[in-house]
C-alpha cells in the first residue's frame, strides 16, 4: 500500500515520513533488516545511541531533529570523558575561574537550545555543513580512542604472557599506530571511494615519517643537541630488525611503483595479496631474529 502525500515530506530530495516512529524506523533501516539484524540492532542500541549522539550521520533522506539538538551537549560530555578533563581548572594570569566543566556544559546546553529553535522537523538546518565537519573530527577521536584501548588490552596480555618489548613493539604497537588508519580506509573503501583510500594510504605514512620525525628531531635537537643513534650493543637504536623492516618497506613501495603503472594504474587483488605477504614475511623474519631462531650476525647497518 502506497503512502499518501500527506504522510511524507520532501527533504533534500528524500522522502521522509512525518510520523516520528516511521522516521526512526527509516533512519536505522529497520524494515530492511532481517530478524537477526534487528536483534543485533537492539542488542547494540546503547552503543549505537551513544555513537549517533556524538557523531553526525548525514545520509540523503534521513533526518532526526532531536539528534541535531542533542549533539552539542553530548559532544561536550564525550570530550570531557575522552580527555578525563572533569577536574581541569581555568587559570588565566594566575587567577582561577573555576572548572572547565562548569562553563563548557552550560554553554553546550545553550547551543543545543539555539539549535532547537533554529531547526525544523522537515528540513535540515542551513548550518548542516558544520555538523558534517564536526562529525568527521569526532569520528576520528572515537577511532583513536578505541584503537588505544585495544592496544592497552594487547599490551596487558603481552606482559601477562611475558612477551618481550621488542616483539610487542614490532606487532602490537605497530598495529596500534596503524589500526585507526586501517579501520578508516576499510570503511571508506566499502562506501565506494577507492581513490580517496589510495590517496590516504600513501599520504598518511608520508605525514607520519616526514612530519613526525621532523618535529621530533627539531624538538629533541633543540634541547640536547645532535642525536647519535648506536648500531651495536644492548641499547642499539639501529638494530637488524629495524633494517629488515625498512628493506621490506622499500621492496613493497618499489613493487607498487612498478606493477601499478604496468597495470594501467589498476590495483588488482593479486597486488593486494603480494603486499600482504611482504608484510607477513617482514614480521616473520623480524620475530625469528628477535627470538634468536634465525639470528642475523651480519652488521646490516654497515653494508
């Protein structure tokens, strides 16, 4: 049975039911989900609600005014929770002005009230772009927070099972540094933006290596002078394991540089499998070297 024109409104070229229950059902794709999907949705509803209260989801034809209204307040609470800033004080020129929370939360509530009075049930606000940008920033914070918690859990397991710090750094810490990027790349790729993912994959390491190392060296050298990295001894900074990882990285980059142009700039499944195998080989050789199963006695940094 078709819906009458009176029961729906046109919002950004999408048809939205006027009834709030039908609108909520459409927002979470309730009718399109199977029984298992509905069960999972109900089971994860507390986390899903928290996610939607802090991250703006903009999708054509889906609009819930009350989420717009609650966003400022819950984003402020999320930031206080994320940075553990409940007891942070405002100090300007030696004078205290109370806790940040006593100023920020009321301000966030006032902003929520302004959003309530400047929005309508059947039309997105003119400042929707601000919500989209803010949603991207908060999403990155969520991913980073979850990745940090996963790394902390894995580190705890490593200490419980007495896994060496070198192996933990090679695996857990490396995964932790890349986990947020990996999750983001997978989500963007599934949404049909391969060009964006490809650009991010190569630009992100460039930022980490060049900007990260550049700023670190500037700060450290300004405090202690020139940095000297040892190549031997128990406290050597330039180890054979690091050399192996750099060589495997160079091989992967050169392989991509050769194969991609020869494939008319198409990223094939075979290339993806080969790159993954190169990574697993680098981890395997590095771990075997660290545990002494296949010790590398050649001073690689002097080659």
